[in-house]
């Protein structure tokens, strides 16, 4: 995505903050427009205008479910990833309490590098008496299935010692791909470990859906969150997959929408746009992600070879094709992003949800990176329509911005 303003190097503005949000695809907008105008029916009615809306809703649900390898009845539309995460975490805790009462403590296991939608929800649950275990990660941001096994075994042993016949954990929640460093977790192995101990498994797949193959059966998960605006769909629309047989209490009481689990008239235009965007992204996905990864690696190589003291973060291989993330020695990350903007690049120094915080990234510190170094974080997240020329410009502009930021930081 570029504007018409040319910069000193002859190129246009390059948007490299797609992990924060993506521009709405033309195909998604075209699919949405009728439902913002003449096709305005409420899917809950029984007359022909409502029935037309209900058919569109059912078709969108079928499409999204099929693209995820799920059944339509397993998919619930929400306002986005944060709502989906909160719903499943709170719902799983309540489900466990309803099943076992006061006989067993309610426990949740997650990782130390989750999105704030998970971490803040867990903090609130802790304040309400839920026990939360935060698994560590290695230097590349990987959660170890062995660590998960050990945590779950310890919880089971604690229950046995207390004479409690109940699983040790209400839910395990580990993201599929990290939003800051791009590392892809071994979710199939983690889900298998959870199931071996009788615990359901949820994955926040907000950064992964539409960018890498995501099939709920292959992953072996019981729940999965997604958000449309991360794959060129509309803002304010997402979904929660709940495997048949794994249910959580209703999120919103009221009408019968979303099979009585989330009341409120559906955002039909947004849902139709979500389905159109996901279908567009999944079409020829392997070809697109291979090309994106190649351009990402070119940018990484260009920056690392041009400027000393720049270190790639995350797994160098098992990472999202769109994310190049670095720490830059002797550089203030926020200053770097400002300079990049002046040079014609939209970038980020961490998660968009952390903007305004002066603390170093919780993801980087969990990976063992010192706070002083983590404050020089930079994330470039590219779209699959990035041109070869823009990739070259992105590398050279980033290197120049690091040099300028380093020079200015030294004067402070």
C-alpha cells in the first residue's frame, strides 16, 4: 500500500505495519456493500427480506468454517480476536467451576508471550480467584511441550493429593503465531500434551489465519480465535471456533443469535466481508506465503548487512512469512518509528496494543532480551502484494533510519 507522495529515493510511502491492521480488500468491500444498502434485512426474521439475510449469513459461516477445516455449527461470529479470547478464557473457567464446584481449584495455563487480550483477561481471572500458570519461552519465543506437560502433571498431582477427582486445568491457551516476533508455535504438540491430561486447548490464531495454513483438525485444538482486519477483512468482526463437544457458557444473554451463545443482531456486512477476505487470502496461499517470505528475508538481509548491532528476533525459519522483527543496539524504538515515517515507511516498535507504554516489550523480555536492548525493537510486517522494488526500498530506508536514530540517540 502506497500513497502518491514521492520520497528522496523516488519511491512512495510503504505500509509495513500489517500485523497491526490491514487495508480492506476490494473484494471484501464489494461483498459487503449490498448488505450496507438494499440487502438490509435482519437474519432473525421470517419474511423474504430476512430470509435473504439469513441465507447470506449461513453461506458466510459455511465458507469461513470450510476454510478452517471446521463445521459451520462450530463457528461463532464475534467482534474480533479480543472478544473471542476473553469469551473462551472466561467461559472455560466458568465451565470448569460449574462442573466441579468448590471441589477443585480453577486453573488456566498460558504462555508469557501471549497477546494482551489473553494476558489481561488472565490477570482479571486471577483477581477473581483463578490460578494462572504462565509458561516460559526460549530465546526464539517457543513454548516447550515438556514445560506444559510438567505444569499439567503438577496440577493433577495437587488435585490427587487433595483427594480431588478432577482434571488439573480448565484450559490451556497458547497462541499459534506471535504478533511481535512472528514465531510459530508447535500447537499440535502442545494441544496433544493438554489432551493427554484432560485439558481443552485454545489457540489465539489472530496473526496466523490468512497468512499460513490453519486447519483446526490438523492443529488438534478445541477452540480458536481469529480477527478479520488482520487478513484484509473489516474491523470489528472476528470469530471463535468451538469444537463440537466443547462448549462454554453464553457470552451475551438475549436473543437466539449465534445459536443462543452471543445475542445481538449480527453484523451481516462485516461477516460477509470476513468470509470474502479469508477466501481471497486462502486462494493460492502457499504461493503467496512463499513469495512474501522471500521478500521478508531480503529485507532482513539488507538491514542486517548494512547496519551493525541489529539482531533478528524470533525463530529465523519457523516464523510468519510477513514479519521481520529486530532489536537495534543504542536506538530508541519510538524514535526509529518516527524517522521511518519521515523516510516513507509505516512500522512499529512492538504490538499496536502496547502503544503509549514506556515499558519494554513483554515478548522480548520473556525471550531473555535485556530491557535496554528491547527498547530498540522494530517490527516490519509486510503484505503479500509488496513489490520487489518496494522490498529493496524498505531495506534501504530501514537501514538509513537506524543510522539516523542511533546518531540522534547518541546526542541525548
